[in-house]
C-alpha cells in the first residue's frame, strides 16, 4: 500500500527550525494551527491542554532588526499554567540556561495567587529547543530540570525542558512507532528537507498534531513575506557567526604578535620566533 502524500516532494517548505517560521506555524488564526500547538505542548508536558491562549509578546509582522527580536511563544493554558517555547539554531553569546531561568522566573512572578493559597500556585514551563548540543557533558537529547536537591523536589511549579535536536538519533524506518515527542523532534529536523519528504509524510500520517502542523507549514510557505523573514533570520545568524569568527581570528593574530614582541624583548633568535609564531621575518621586524 502506497503511503499517503500530504506534501509533494517538489514542494519547497520553510524551515520549521527558524524561529520566525516556528512561531508562525503555531500561532496562526486557524483551528489546525492551535490544535498543533496543543498537541506539541501535550507531547512535551505529558498532557494535552483543553485550550491554549497565545500571549502576544512582540510585534508579529514588522521585523525591523532580525538580530534583536526574540521570537518565542508564550501561552496560558486552560488551567492557568504558563508555558514559554523558544527555538535556537545557533549557540550565541548568551548563557541560554540562565536566560531560561530569567524568563521563567519572570513568568512565575506574574502569576496571581489562586484563591490566595500557595498550594494552588500555577506551573510555569520553559521549553528551549536547540539545533546544537547545549549540554556538553550529557548526550541525552531531552533534559528536564525542576527545583530540587539530590533527594527531594522542593516544588514542581517551575519546569525547564531542553530538546537538543542533533542528539535525537532514531531509526527513521520506525518513525511511525516512536513516542510522540520524538516524532515532533524529527518533524522539526527534516521539515524542509526534500530528501526526507517521505519520512515527513509518514510522520504526518501517524500523528494528527504533526499532520496539522505540516499542513500549516505548507500554507505559510506560500507567503513571500515569510520567506523574506526566514532569509533575514538566516542572514542575522551568518552575520553573528562571521563576527565571532572575525573576532576570534583577530584575537589569535594579536596574541601571536604579543608573543613575538615578548620573545624579541628576551632576545630570542629570529629563527626561533618565526618557527614558533609562523610570522615572516618582515612581520617580526615590524613589531
């Protein structure tokens, strides 16, 4: 039996890992976008909320500076719990773990007391999805944190969940039988990869939430403005990475020059300075 084709192989799709596309996919004013968001949240926190209200936290259409805007998704669920979802494609200069703590605690501070009782305090979930390995000493793609010591949890009201997509290694032939959250991880990884279009269609056939997200992704991929926003995000990332590399190269160059000047001051032979630093005789003489 031939697999159902939800999205043709020759259809170009936006990259769901790009934050502008990610946010647009889950915040459209249409039922399937909202259903996809609920199912995605359910796969992460363990239960599908009956309703989700997206809290607008930034200009949705006008992007003046693609480098500075945070394109996260903030939601309030039907039971009053709050959730913040953010996706990152490159490791920037910020400490993303501390940043997650900052935004989660700000959300916690904004929650009114339920009937004036701490025991009724709502929960805050902060979800960070990365297209790189954030935790260097742990190879699990999914990391969950709460407020606890080695023996006991202080409270479960503050939850941090990190998904490291590169560490999600699965047998693609068994994609239909994977846990729902792993299916979502694969969807984000291969969503715009034409060579993985059969896998994407199989995922959509096996999961209602992913099918709805895929259909919304296909629809917003018809929007030229969405493509322009994605290119802006790509450019911002490349500019940042280029700046980091340039700064690194300049730092290395200055460090080599500093070392060469120090060796000259100690009257170390020119041949030795050249061999150690890789500089030319003229470069050493100019220092």
